């Protein structure tokens, strides 16, 4: 049990700090970077446990960080939308297609 806790702690520290030295180690890694580091580690330990190379998967209890969902920074106003919708040439089939694609948005 002590070895399992030690392995789990080692994996947690590695995923939080990253595999390579960074220029600014005092700042934590972003959630995206932590996920990019953690996913292959979890998959590798899962493989080792399934193949009976290790008895316990230390990465099975790792919590994946949640990625925040961001709203768009710039939203078109009514005048800008009208300008975009006026661009397709409705005299051609491609223009009609383009307008049909743009209208639902």
C-alpha cells in the first residue's frame, strides 16, 4: 500500500509539473497541457496493469483537470451580419448555395 501511494504521488507530481524543465517553473501548467501529459501516462499504466506487468495502476485514480469553456470574444453586430449576408451573388448557383450556408448562422 505504501508503494502504491508513492507511485500515485509520483505520477501526480509528474503530470502537474511536466516531463521537461520549464523556463518558469513557479507557474502551474494549463489544464490543456496537463491533459496532454496525463492521457498517455494513464494509457501506459493501464496497458501495464492489463498485461500484468504491474499489480496496481497508479494512474487510475488521477483526476483529470477540467478545461474551462470560453465564449467567443467577438460577436458580429447586426450591420456586420448584413454585410456578410450581402456578399454571395444570388444570380449564380454557387452564390445561392453560399447564402443558404450562411443564413442559419
